[in-house]
C-alpha cells in the first residue's frame, strides 16, 4: 500500500478530533496542506492511543500495589517481650513489566513502559510479650525537600509528593526449636496482619516512540490505510491513593547464627485508585511509499494527544515471600522479595538495615 505524497510540516492548519462520549483520549493532527491529507475518522487513531494508555495503566497500578506492601524486612520470628525493640531503614520497590529491558521480548517495543514504584521508609517495632510484637513504617517526602535528580533514557522526574505509612501486628504461633546447635535451627512460624497506606503525586517527562497500525487517511480524496510511527516527547502525571490489608504466614530458619532464612505466603486486599494523565507531542511519520509520484519525505505531520485514565489495583494479590538476613550481633542486614502469584511476573524487593535490641 502506498502512502502520502506531500511533505507535511508542523504548526499549520489544525484538524481537531475529540474522542466519543465516555472515551478518555483526545487527538490533534497538524498538517500544512489541509485537504491534501486528512484523517476523516480519528476513531482508530484515538483507540490506538487509548490502547497504549490502557496497556501501561495496569502495569503501573500493579507496581504501586506491590510497592505499597514493602517495608518490613525482618528475619526473626519475634522481637521478644517489652522493652525489646527494633529501629532502622528500608528501601522497597514494586516492579512490573521488567521484560521491557529485554530486547528479545515483545514488551521491549510494544509501547509499554516498565512500572517501578520505590518505597523508602523508616522502620520500627517493639515486642509486646506473649509471642506478640508490632512493627511499623513511615515515610513522607516531596521534591521541595529533596530533589533526587532521577533521570533515565525514557523518563525524568520533574516533581513528586509521597506518603507511605503502615503497621503490622505479628504473633509467633510456633516457637523456635534447636535442631543442630550452632549449625541449623528452626526459628519458628509467625503469622501477621497489617495495613499499609500510600499516597503519591508524581510528574514525569521523557521521550516516547510507538507505532500505530492501519490508520485510515485520505490523500486528495483517495482513502487508504498506512502504518505510522510517533516519535516525540511526553509528560505524565500519576496520582494514587491505595490502602492494603495483608495477612501473612512466614517460617524462619537460622544457619550458623550468621544467617537467617525465611519464607512464606501472604494475601493482600487492595482498595484505592491510580490516576494517570499522559500527553505527548511529536512527529508522525510513515515508511509506506507515496500513493503517487509526488515528492514525499516520510513525515505526515505532527500528533498531539492527551489521555486521562483511572485504574484500580488488583483487589486481591496472593504472594510468595523469600528473604535472607545477615546477623552482625545487634545489627541486621536484610534482603527480601515477593512475587505476585496471580501472574507470577510482578515482583517487589526490599533491602533493610536495622538494629534489634
């Protein structure tokens, strides 16, 4: 199929297409030769822009939900009785669509982006006695306080406000047992119930490239379809508010006292929303040959789109947890990760440094 026969420039006559009632995307196509190349019906283009937003929305929403439940890296079944306590710091992150970084996978060029939600927190806890203890986390920060200067090839952080709080009540249902003294011991089994709340307002800018297939256009009154490529800049704003309630059962094991290994299962229920506004402007080009012999340099025009969407995280996420703690007397260095058993692809990871006394 042959494409457009004239070179079209930016910032000239404007054809505006607004999505149908109930849709959430608007598209604006700019051409310097109105009447030569037109898009008589922007429905297909709007739907494809919307599809790209819907492709990334659940990815980010799931990363937020996975990031929200991080922040409790503890390699011991119990903190003991009062006044035993712990204090420290932890850095967690929910990560989705990591196959984006694998050039051999379709996720690397299908218009999707990786979802990464960091969650740094201060952690604390106190033993209550009788096998009970309570642990908590807190974090609040904005760009006005700290500008981390985060920038990658695909995204640059321009503004943010973050809040993360949570607490977990734990009960050591099965106490520790000595199996091979100084070599390998069973640390016990602990069940817990906790609540986590996360709020965020993040603004990101960057470069964006994506293909749109089978776009119907008219060239000098002749209808046909072409495959186009959008290459430009985007700005995105993400707002979210999520409350998660998590129940877990975790078993602990001590190796040579120096290491504590733990593993278990959990179930998280989520209530909240994730709202994303994604807009972009850039060149719309096509490698299809011209429909006639007129000069054509591949550029059809420019495309400006704006898409606002609201998504909800998974209402329930079953998880599998595995962690390892390095015991340096009172100082504990811990790393753990959880996988979303619903799709076995979404994960989170937490690294923590704490003092347990």
